[in-house]
C-alpha cells in the first residue's frame, strides 16, 4: 500500500492523473478503487497492441478461476480482474540489478546471468510462482518464468534453447518532473514484450531486433543472454529507441568501470555513483559462477523479492525468493527485518533439462 500511496502521478498522462489524484486527496481508503480504475484505463489504451495469445491466456485464467470457485463466480468480472492485474507493472516500477559474466570472468568460460528483483515490501513475495511453459508449436520453445498468480507477462525467465532475461526500470537522477524516462500507453506492455522474446527468440540478436521493432511504452533495461554466443547484452529500451550495449559500451549509460566480459547495471538510478557492485564483481572476477554471484548480490544487498541465476553451461538455475511477515516486512516481527530478503535466504537449484521434460 505504501508503494501505491507514494506513487509519483506526474509521470502519467492527464486522464490517469485525474484517476489517481483521489488517492492523494482521500488516502488509503480510496486507493483500491482508484488503482483498479487506473489499471482498467491502461488496459483499454494498450489492448490493441497486445498479442492475441496473451489476451486469450488472461481470459482462460479468469475462466479457470471461476471453474474452480463454482457458479457464484462471474466469469466476465473475473477475466476483467485478471486483465487489470496484468497492467500493474505499467504503473509501478521495479528497481533491480542485473549482470552477466562469461569468458575469463567465470571458472568455465560459460555465461552466468543474474536477475535480482528489488520491489520493496508488499504481498507479492509470498505468492511467487515458478511457471514452466511447454509448447508443441514450431515457432515457440519451452521456458521457465518467475511470476505471480494471474500474470501472463514476464519479468524473469530462461528458455530451453534460446535466451534468458533480466529486467530493471530505467530511472535517472534527473528528476524533473519525474525520475522515470518519458513514456506513454500507446504500445505493448513492457512485460508482454519480455514474454514474447522469452518464448520466441533464439538468440540475443533476435530479441534485440524484436524490441527495436516493438511498439514500446516505458523505459527499462533488459538483460538478454543466449546459449549460442554464451554472452549477454543489455538493451536500453525506451519509447523512442532500443539500443544494445555490451560489456565495453554499457558504461556510456551507467558511468561505471568497464570490466571485460562482464556487463552490468546496479539497482540505483543511472548513472550510478555506488561502487559496491563493480567492486564485488572485480573481487570475484574469474569466479563469477552462480556460487560467486551469490556473494556479489548479498554484498550489493540487491534482490529483496527474488533472485534468479542462469548457468548456460550446466543448464541449471538457482532461485531464491524473499518472504514477508504479516506487516509486509522481510523478517520476523521484532527481529531482523532484512533476514528474509531473497539475498539472505537459501537458494533452490533447478535442472533446466528436467523442467523442460516435466521431470
């Protein structure tokens, strides 16, 4: 709720500002209705840009919920609820960390990719889902995504034979009037674009081309690694461009030190002045496998909600998920309120080949 109450409405178009202004006037009591109206408005603006298969998937989720709940569940109302829910990432931004390491930066020379989600307190952590999609269609591939109930977009994931993705909101320190890059709602939702490339792209170049041709809305950084090249790029994705950066050029945006065979963006607005991430990456250079990367994210204190690590050589994934208490904090009431953040919790290891086979 704090995230909703503190939202900067100046970043939004006038019709959306009018809807959300009631929250500033009436406070928390008005927030649920106003935010539902805002998400409905966003859906109406963006629906014509959405892939048909994702609209069908949202509607199938709504119908499935009602099939479980029984006759008292209104299918139309439930499907509209699911559609609105999927617009949440277009209103609330996620500050995160990403990096990819390969060649001399890792013990095996193979790519290790990290996605650490910082999303603050709230109910999401305790309802995290690892979803595995398998398809027999020739133009798609199996993929795993870490997401929340009812959501069909992607914010974190890796595919069977194509790419893995990391994501971070693109904020700057030039907050006039907003720290966000300019954006609009005449396009495909960011997380739907990420779902498209995760499901369809075979290489990082294919993913970049897709993003460059997409009807883009709001600014994010997208990390894209692939099995073919065993490398990762970061795409600076915003309404008027989608520019690909690698380990040698990403410093043009971040102003961080260049590290050969390591591409990274930290959790802060850019350009960043925090030396923690490059310091840790330098200290662990040559050992940036999933084990070394666990130490890096813990030192940088990034990934409160979840952390995913993809090893493109061993075809394995590590996943850590944060946990919240009844007050929405990451720790026991009266105790250390950072102890349950994902970067301080154990990891689950998944054999990706077993996921693709359903084993």
